[in-house]
C-alpha cells in the first residue's frame, strides 16, 4: 500500500482547516451571546445572529470534508492522484476561498458598523447593509478571486505530478 507517499488529499486538508475555523467562530459566537445576554442584552442579537449561519457553514464544510477523505477518493494500491481527486482539490480551493472571503467581508462589515453606530440595536442592520454593499462592490472581482485560487491549486497539482514522475524516468 503506497498511501504514505500520497498523504492526505489537499481538498481534505483545506476543508479540515475551514472546519476548525468555523468551529472556533461558532464557539466564540455562543460564548459572546451568553455574555452579552448577561451584560448588554440590547446587543445580544448581534452574536446570536451569527450562530445559525456558522452552524450551517459548519455542516456544509463537514460534509465536504467527509467526501474528500483519502479512503473515499483512493483505492487500496493507488500510487498516483486520480483525475477525480485533482478536480476535487481544484473545486474545493474555490469553495475554501469563497468561505474565507465571506467570513472576512462579514467580520469587516460588523467591525465597521460597530465603530460607526452608537446605538447597539442598529448595528446589525448597518452591518448587513455594509456586507451587502461590499458584496455589490466586489461582485466583479469575487469570481476572479475564486478562479485564481482554482488556478493556483491546479498549477500546484501539476507541479507535484511532474515531480512525482521525474524520479521514475
């Protein structure tokens, strides 16, 4: 069995990292909701709003992680990466980039809204507007970011395949 030379699929590693980040953010949102309910009830909805969104993202990423495991993608004596695994790595690089971009835009919109609005009951509305505005302004560039991440992953896979083939010649 030559699995040790191949290691884990890149898609699995990307989704495992995304799952860890989403788990951490979910824990922080739950703790923040509890603390805000005790000390600043008018702002508790801000942290509570993120919980279902993060949970849905966590479930989605968990499903993708399970689908990208080596035991699902590879046969027992496989010594090279299959075309299906390479395509999954490229697709998951795009998904990972989209998730990271969404998280950064959402966090940035929240921070901007929290600094500009004094009334905590309005921060959520302003953050949502800022988030939608940032998506609208970046809309032409978002597909480019995702396409570039896919291209980088594809180039990486091709380079690794070339390195793996050279010693056999």
